């Protein structure tokens, strides 16, 4: 962590820019897991290069997976010429030590794969990783026959004692804290002797679109999956055992990372186009079009991608963000600048993300003069005139980008540790400066 403060740039007029958002973290890290389990080499093109994806790649390398990185600097666009070639190991190897950082996908997705390694695999990460829920993965793997030592903590640090195989079968778990518990088991389940059947016995699963993304990517790798949205049992997912195919995958832009840029268009009455926005996608971030549309903007597909225009009005919103919790910080920032009250709900699970996002958003916006209160599962935001001050980020990338949006129209906002955006947006400060360099004076 750093005490460096970043003076958030103030927009001098309407922004007018076209941006290239780096590849999806969710797609990149799922693709790496599936490629590591495949029976032949794979290509992952235009991957996200960030702390989270590097932790995933390094973790797989520790288990014997080959990952060759290639860059073609002549290609246009961020990461446009980059590709990773993943060469599966004949057998995943241990002993190994893996750093999960504070990356949810790494801490949840790698232990179910590590049970297939020969030997002990020790996992640890940032201090916050010790506080984030991991019980859904640990308890499920134990129920399926794995041996895991965690000192009774239900979290990190922990050691997975891999035996080269796992029987698999049916497992019940409470996935109401994280959809990643389900995705984690499904991603490696085809390599278990009996496959895996995951039954959620808890409340509603947050971020369901991310499980749909997992299911779609598994099917494209040749895996048979039965899922609720295909007419199966509610809250039950089944993966049939079998081989995974190597693939040549181009990673979509990370649509959730478009939130601050579209937010900039909304609050400055400007226009931002995000290149290569897919017309059909499983990414939850696609809901930005509808949510920011209700808040006063207008989205339109163009030859370059998706163009979002602010109309000069920013409206409050009442919205269930249960499936798209990662969008909540920037939506909250925009709501603090709106012309009416907002109620964001369905996001109690954000208390266990990189930080307690609900408490952090309420505290930091209020310290700038706002009026935000926590509810049982969300936030009520009553717009007030805001003033400058330090916005603490708690080493949470989405808090940092939310602060940058506020700083566009609130002079004097200083963002603590803007470098934390490297988790998913490695070049964010430069991208933000470029965005404002094209604001109308």
C-alpha cells in the first residue's frame, strides 16, 4: 500500500473520446484454467495483463503448466497483438507455493485444480485474502475426497494435498456469498473421475451471469454441462467427466471496466465510445447500457463499438444489482451526482469483496459532503453538494475508479493509491488523462 495521493483531474467540459478497454479478467482467468486442463495446447489472445491475471498465470506455472507470452507491437489497440500459448503439463506437479494476492478468481479457482497435482500445494495471499470467504470451496473439496489443511480457519493460508486425481461426485454448498464457489468446482470438475454435481443449498447466488459465462466456456471446450437456465433443476449444475479441448480464444474487452468511462460521459454530458463492444456476451457488464440509460444516458452500437452519450441530466435510480455487483461503486458515484435519490440493493455480498464496499462507499462519499446510508443489502444515496478531500480506496480498484468519476465534477478530490487499479486496469491513470485531454474546453 502507498500513501501517495492522486489529484483526480477535473473535466473542463464534455468528454469526447474513443477508448480501448483491456480484456476481461473473468474470461482471461477462466480461459487459463481450462487451457491448463486441456489435452492439447491453447491460445488466449488479447488477454488481460494485470495483477490478477498474472497471479493466475504464475500459479499455473508453479504447477508445471507452460505459458508462453508473445507480443506483436505492430498490432493496434491495447493488447491487440498479444497472445499467450498455454501448454498443459502431462501431470500437474507439486510441491508448489502459490500467491493468490487478493484475487477472488485465483483464490477460488486454483485449489480445485490443485487437488489434481502430485504433491502439496500451499496457498497464501494478501492480508485481505485471509478475511474473504473460502469455506464454500474448502468444504466442497473435502466432501469430494480432497485433503486440505487450513488450521480450522475456513480460509487462507491453506495447503491442498494433491494426489493426482479426485473422485468427484455430488456436493452441496451454500453459494450465497459468491458465485465463484460454483464456477470453481465446475471449471475443474470434468477432470474428476465422476465429474461433479454442485447443489446450492443457500440463498440466491450473486453474480449469476458469471456462472453462465463459466458454463458457456466449458461447453466451448467440449465439456457437457447441465445448468438451470437450460431447463435443469434450479440451483443445480452438473459437469460430465471427460477431456477438454484446446482452443484459440480471443478475449472480449472487460465490459465492467467500461463503467468509469461511460460514467464520465454521463456526468459531463459527453460521449465515449468503447471499441469492440460485443453485440452478444455473457459478461454482466453489458447491463451498463440499460442502467446508465435509466440514469440519463443513451447507448448506440457503431462500427467501432458501443458509443455512450450523456444528455446533460443525471437521474437517480432504484435498481437491483445482485447480478452485477462489480458495477456498484461507479454507479454509486454517479448517483451521488444525480438530481434525485437512488437506492442500490441486492448487494450485501459486496461486504466480502476486496474490501467492505458498502461501508467504504458510504464513508468516503459522506466525507466529501454526501449523504449515503447503508441498508441491509445496499445503499441509499441522497445527492448533496460535494467538496474536495481524500478518497480512501482500501486497496480496492473499483473504489479508485469510482473516486475518479467523482473528481471529474468535484474539484479537489485526491485518490489514495490509484495504483490499485492495476488489478484489472493496468494503465488507468494514463487512460483517464487521455480521456480528459479530449474534453471540450
